[in-house]
C-alpha cells in the first residue's frame, strides 16, 4: 500500500499549543502571577511560528516565500514583546515601538501585495477617526515619545485597514491587534485610568489578533495560487 500524504487540513492542531499557552498567560496576568506570565509570554510567538511551519510544511516555494514576510513580522513582534529581555540595557518602550512598527510594515506589505481580495472598504475610514481620537486623548501624556507614537499609530491603523482587504479572518485579526495596542497605550500613558482587568484584556486581544492574522494568512494561501514574489512586486 502506498503512503498516504497528510492534507494541510489535518494539521490545524498545530495552533493548539499557542492557544493553550495564550490562555495560561492571560490567566496568569489576571491572577497577578508575574513569573508565569513572563515565561508564557516569551513562548507565545515561537509557538505561533511553529504552527506556521507545521501547517505549511510541503507547500510550494512561491507560498513559502510569501510566508517569509509573515515570519519577519512575527520575529519583530517577538522582539517587541520581549524588548526588556533582549535589550535590558536600553529603554524598553522605544525599542518596543520600533520593533512592532517594523512588524506592522511587514503585515501591511503582506496584506496589500499578496493577500488582498478587495479594494479598501469605505468603513475603514473609522481607523482614521480612531487615530485622531487616540492622539487627541494621549497627546498631553506623550512627552518625548510624541513623534514615535504618531508614526506607530499610522502603521497600526494601516495594518488594521489593510487587513480589511483580505480574508475575513485576517480582517478580524487586524482589528483585534489594534484594540490590543489601544488598551496598552492607555496602560502605558494614563495608567491611573486603567483598572487591572485591562492587563489581561491587552493580551487576550493581542493573542487572538496575532493568531487570527496567522491563521487567516494560511487559509488564504492554502486556497489559492500565489504569484512569485518578484512578479507580484513588479505589478504596478
């Protein structure tokens, strides 16, 4: 009897470790268990990257190259998550903003150049309203980080808007990522206004957002052909 190949459809279990560790991490935050929260947070992005490798094993090179863009976005997300661990000698917040800024640029590239299936929906104008509103609210508290936050808000909103051009799973993931960073901004710049429950809420929306972006990307790439990267980049 010949060997039966495993369909990618049977490998979605690869997301289970990420989902389980995400829930443990969120629970640790809610329970004020900082040690467990630190360990589980460190594992999140590597587990998500492992899920990509498992689900996409054996895919054509063209799709693997597109997934490399996602991989870079995840790598810089991990640096942003663990800025204090990787760069203990440097101020955490600027490194976090810079790393996540690069991650968002990679997501914007991925969504617009490789995953888009529709024009930018009119309703995404709400993200401009969000950006203006957040800046108006945070402006008195930003200090020397004003320019960095303005630019980061642009790429964060750009990710959410670009995600709306893609598979609905990606669209929801982009919106949740934006929600996570919105709550986080409040915790960083106006902490007295943010109750403790917003700490696990930051990570609930973040873990769900990143997971849906990755899952949606895999669903989209699995279900259709992808042009070689060089050909896509050459398209006007």
